[in-house]
C-alpha cells in the first residue's frame, strides 16, 4: 500500500492583513507616574513616545478576532476556506486551552488551530509554518495571528521593561499565489541565552510561594542590545540570499519593533541603502512582541511609507533566544 501525498507544489503569499490596536494610548508621562524615570530618558534609550494598553473587556482573544476579521476581508477569503489557524503569543494567560481554537470558533472556523510560543519572533515563525503548508498543498489557506497583551505581565516599577512593552494584534491570511510572496525563512535559536528574557516567577514558583504575584516579563536589555543588531544582520543577509534578492532590491525593512536604537543599528549593519523605507512603529506602539511585525507592516502601508506589492525584509528576534526572517511581498490591508 502506498500512502498518498499531495505532490503539486505551489507558491504562497500573504493575501490580506488586518490589525487591532487598543484605543487606550499610554504616554511616557503616564508610565512615569509609577516608574522612576522621565519622558526624555525613555525616548533617548528606546525611541518610544507612546504605546497602547488593552482596556477593560479588551482581551487577547478579542484582539485576535478583530485583527483576523480584517485580514479575511482584505484577502477576500471566507472562514470555510481556512484550513489552519496559528496564533503566535506569549501572553495567553492559560497554558490550556490554547487561544487559537477559541479564536477559530468565534470566526466560524472549524479547522485545526493551535498556539506557538517563540517570543517576539513568533509571527515570523508562524508565517514560515503557514507558507510551508500552502506550498506543500497540505492546506489552501492558513490564518496567522501575532497577538500580545503584555500590559498584564509587567512590573510597572521595573526600569528595564515597564516603558517598553505594549498590547496589540496583527493577522494575515496566507494562501496560494502565481508568484512566490513569502521567501524561505532564515531562522534559529540560542538557548544558551535563555536567561536574557524570562517570565519570573515561573508558574511553579507562584504555586510554591504563596506571597508571589503572577509572572512578569524580565529582560536584560543590555544583553539584547549587544546581540540583536549584530547577529540579526547575518540572519538578514541569509534571508536575502535564500530569496535571491539583493539589499538594493528591497522596498522596505520591517524588523521586530524592539527598540528604535536596535532598529537603527541593525539597518546600518545590514547596509541598507537610503531608498529602503524602515519601519519605526515602535515610536508610537512600543514593543508588542509577536504582534509587532504585522503592526509595523500595517503602519507602513497606512502611512504610505510602503505599498501593496512592495518587497520587504522581515526580521524578528526575542525570548528563547529565537529569531526568524524572510523576504515577503506586502499584502492588501483590511
């Protein structure tokens, strides 16, 4: 007996993009009401002026649904066409059940649905999985969502994180296309630096210490800054090489919105020409972890810094340490 497998390979692309940005805008001055810092100090070290926090009744699942509905509309794809839903997040508050099945059901989707956790690199990881499914013929359309509600997992007095992290969601529909719209992914990990970005205390720690609060994100910012702009330049060039695209052929560079200084240093290290537009959504949105790349894509399209059909380099990096990057064609915006 021979087990049948789909053999007709196809190209994959992002067919539609949608985002959800919480209405509540939080200024540096508001952050400094609790944090021992100043607006000038925060902007100098991170470039961040404002960020958005989810309001009352605004949940991680609700933000995911909102972004997904817009992505489906932009793609012109119905719920019945979706063969898989992948949610990239580190802040769904329950280990089980995952958020993806709940999001799928709310959208009228009965397909496979699961969460992945790759920190701030989660969206680019999920995009690779989705593109692989479509190219292989395993699924015709896959819904990818990057979402975080980091405001629930922060220590407002921590000078290393309190002003950085924020909330939001971004979604794309990945489906078949006549030309490749998602290049091969350059990705990897370095578990020897797992201590650099952590959730502390662990869930077991909360159980074992009755006085412990819920877990919060902690980060060794200096270690991240020493690693990301240099190691990710090599990943960027690998993603370009795999896609057969030169740096001069790029229209846009959309890195994970970790810190404006990291973005600027990384762009210099990649040797981007001035003609390439660089995403700087971190200024207004803060660091939204797995949501930051799709949110930054949306901001560039909405602000006419890039256009549908442009060639962009995505790079994401974070807890793990994990990283991923790919060259893509920018999708229609919902």
